[in-house]
């Protein structure tokens, strides 16, 4: 039976994983679970912009925007909401507009250089993004004051949830360890093998051990312990959980491949939706 979670304790706990610069046949692979209240209306994958460039992604039908956008040139931009002691401010701009802003550019570096100088973190509720393409991957942190904190990430596997990238949360560490174990097996050092490993990670229900629950002194100051159900890659509670999953494989050439589960990936198979690039 799904675990009940009090409404006041729920964060928008999404999971975003990027494998960047490691595979010759896929310079970038991004996998994501979107966690949200079951009652919030959304379209899992659709055409967000017809051309100039063409952009695909999910669409939030309540506030608009998206949690992950990918364009025809191979740029992927995804965000995770971050915890705030003040809670969500409904008067601030929708975070869902941010992935679309970055995906409007041909490449990640140009997007970072064009969008970030005008971004004011105070205009949004806290969030972090990963923005990448075949050549580079960047993290964009909008949790502080002043300008966004931008980092040009080294090749590797990067895991972002609703803790900042460098916070090394229990969930981040568990997901990274599982991905490393799976991709370390023979036959995984390819785009297809890595995507299969990522799919296994997205289906994982094992909660990580939260240091804040085990030892309050080990947690970040002011950050409450989260219910165990929210510390799994695939989340299931009574009113909230993993609503969809996507794996974007950006090949060395050609359009990105899209695999999408319109529901929790432990129950709903990932379907190939790459044909959306050519849809009228």
C-alpha cells in the first residue's frame, strides 16, 4: 500500500541523471523521473515548439512550462525543484519556463551565455538545472542570491535531485552507486547498455538512508528529514509519486532518441517516441 505523506512535507522530488562525455556513440544521455501529485494535470511528452528549433518535452497543464526540454540539435535542459524553508511562493515566476529558455538555443554553451546573465534567482522558487549537449554539460543553481551559480561539469555521471548537485545527498549517492554498478558490467559501455542501466535505476524503489533521519547533526542546517518513500528513485505515496520517466539519448549525429514512460517506470514500459521529431 502506498505510504501516506503529509501535504506540508512533500517536495517536488524529481530525479535527473546525466551521463556526459563518456560514450563515443552517445556523447550525452539524460534520464529523469518526474515526481508530482497525482491530481496535477500534465502531458508527459509533446511538441512544445514547432520549429526554430523544434522542442519536445513534458507540459505542466496547471502552471505551464516543462520540467525537461530537448531540442532537435541535441540540447537537453532539465530542472529539479529545491527545498525552501519558506515553502513555495505562488507569486514568483514559474520554474517551468526555464528549460524552454535554454532549449531555444542550438548548443548548451550559447544557451548558458545568453540566458544566465539575465536570470534573477530571487524571481523563482529555488531550483537547479542541468543543461547539456554533445560538447558540454552545465549545472545552473538558482537557490541563492545574486546571479545563478553555473558550473561547467567534467565528463562523467551526474545525479541531481532536490538537493544541490554538490550536496551529496543520500539519494544522490545511492543512485550514483547503483548506476556505477550497472554500467560497470560487461556489455554496458554503449549507448544501448547505458540506457538500459539508467532504466533499471529509474525503477528502483529502495529508499536511501537519510542522514537527517539517522542523525540530525549530519543534515544540512534547516533541512528537515524526508519520509523514506521520497528517498527512492521511483516514488510511491498515497497522493504523490513518480508520474513519468524519460531517457534522452543524444547520438554522435542525428536527432535525439526519446524513450518515455507515461506513468511510473516500474509499472509502465518505456516507449520510443523519437517519431515526434517528424510529426506534423
